[in-house]
C-alpha cells in the first residue's frame, strides 16, 4: 500500500513487518543528485586542506568524510534520524572517499584551480542549504527550525574540518559573505515550500525554484569575493566622527585658576612687607 505525496510530505509503505511511515521527496532522484553533488564538493575542499597540512592518506580521507557528511550528521541527529545517513548510506560514504582520493592524486592540479574551488565551495553551500532545509521540512519542522537546521547542515561540516585541522573556522575567518548566502538560501527554501503547500506553485515549479535558489546562493558568495563585499563590524567612535559629549552645565564645577590665586596672595604679602619697611624707616629716623 502506497500513499502518494504532494511535495515534501510523507508516504505510507506496507512492508512485511507492518506499516511504516518514511519521509521522502516525490522526485527522489533529483534531490539525491543534489545531495551527492554537494557531498563530493565538500569532500574536495576538506581533503585539499588536509593535503596542505601534509597529512597522510588516511587523514585526507577522514577529513574529506567529516567535511562532507559532518553537517548531515548534525542535521540527522537534530531531526532524530538514527543512524545518520553519513554513516549508514553506502553511496554517500563512497562518494566522500572518492573525493578524498581525487584530491590525494591530483591535488597540484586542484590547488591551481582557486577560482574553480571557490565555485565548488559556493555550489556546496547552496546545495546543502536547499537539501538541509528541505529535509527539515519533510519532518514537519517549523519554518524557523528548518532554517536553523539548514544552516547547521551548511556550516557544521566546515566547522568540524577547521577545528580538526586547528584552524579558525571559515565562517568566522572569512570576512566575505559565507553564512549570509546560506541563510538567504534556507529562508527562500522555506518560502518556496510554503508557496507549494498553499497551491501557488506546482511541484515541478518548486524543483526549478530550488535550482534557482542554489544559483542565488552561489552568486552571492562569488560576488562577495570578487567585489570584496563584507559585512560591517563593530562601530568605532573615532571612525564614525560622532560629536563629543558635552557635560551638562549643572554638573560643571567652577574653574579655579591657581596662578591668579597665587599672584593675589603674593601681592597682599608684598604690600604688608612694604608697610613694615616704612615703619622701620620712620623708627630709625626718630632715633637719630
């Protein structure tokens, strides 16, 4: 017994062990292709960093695997999916190992393709944003929860990679847009799903929309690097040219000038000394 779904929903399957409910996507091949492509892209970036550190083949493969599926493992744990697909899906595991082997063999050629790696990393960013948010919506997560889980899916793999390699996480180190495109992609995915649920778009149109969302995320990431677009940091007063703060006139203390006060005392003492000299002169004159 199968119950066909509309969009990101549930289907019921009757098996020999009973009736089970499992979340799937109606066009499973399309979204699985998105996930596998994102896995391979992230595995390349993680393995390349391990190569730069001079690690052995096992470390390269492990770094590729953790970078590629780390975000998915965090996503599945948050959604209560056990075991996570990062350790249970044979295809995903083999894809991560393949990306690590590719980097280990042709890393000099891959290292020269800096702009290509930037595009690959941006592509993985957009793919994971759509995939993670969509999977959260499958499990009936709210819009806000789906956005957070999509962000975790996008950023957790890179965080694990950088911590493992003793690097400042790229989400903090990179001053260009990194998390911002991911956030935009997650929000747009939620809005597109709401439009699908309301009947405003068809499922085929939603698939096209998901591809457009990935393109938006990739474009935002690449344009921020090309044109050096950065988010503003903390406000600094000496750079903002703010007017100086003037104290209230009721809080001002009277100004005392020590020099003027000192000169007044000196003049008074000088007059007393002059009077004493005059008296002495008269006394001495009278004695004569």
